[in-house]
C-alpha cells in the first residue's frame, strides 16, 4: 500500500518550486534557448524579414509560429537582455529622490487633471493625505515575485514615513 503524502510534504514541495522559479527569474545570467538564439541571429545579425524568419523556424526547428508571436517574443527577449548601467541606476535614484521631495507638489498639480474642482496646495494635500491615510492601503505590486502585503502609499523603501511633515509645519 502506498503511503499518503502529508500536507507538510505538499507545502514543502510547493515552496521549493516557488523558490526555484524566483531564483531563476532573478538570475543575472540570461540563458537563451535555441529558439531565442535563432530569432536574435535571424533578425539582428541577418536582418531577415519576418516572413522568412517564420519559414526558417518551420524548416530548421519544425515549429510553426505566427509573425506577431515572433515579434512579441523578440520584444520581450530584448527587454530581458537590457542591462541597467551605473548612469541609469543613478538617474533612477535621483528621480526617486526628486519624487520623494516633491510628491505633494506633483499630487497637487495632478488633482486638477483627475477632476478636482479647485486647486489645492501641496501642504493641504499632505495634511489631507495624513488625515485620510490612517488605515493602510494596498500598495501596487511591480515585482511579480513580491509577497502581497499591505503598506501605506506614503511609505517608500528609500524615504522615511514622515516625509510629508515639512508641508504640515510650514
């Protein structure tokens, strides 16, 4: 008689599978499949038209792909291959710092675009935000592997939680 798998075994297997998937997704080394290599070679090195690329996939690999599928695959492949340089990371940090220091100025300006009836100052927006944001609001998740937690919108990993206080004490 076969032994029953315990619930703990199932949870461990699922956790291991998830961990493996996230480790491979965040790997800095990009492993290209035979199809990816062929697609890059035919489009970027040989500058082949899409119709011919689709025919080569059929003849060389025995796989039939629609042209839009190949185009999207190349687009996603290029996005995965893109490397953040030091200047890009520095610009990202500076842009985030700018946003952190000026977020209520930005919010004040955007409110009119989003249907506010009158103009509100940055300080008024900061005060109202502090007043209405007493309960945590779910933060949008940009990392597909991130844990789903609830965090107030006013928090950011690179800024203190009380960053809007200068507006309130001016």
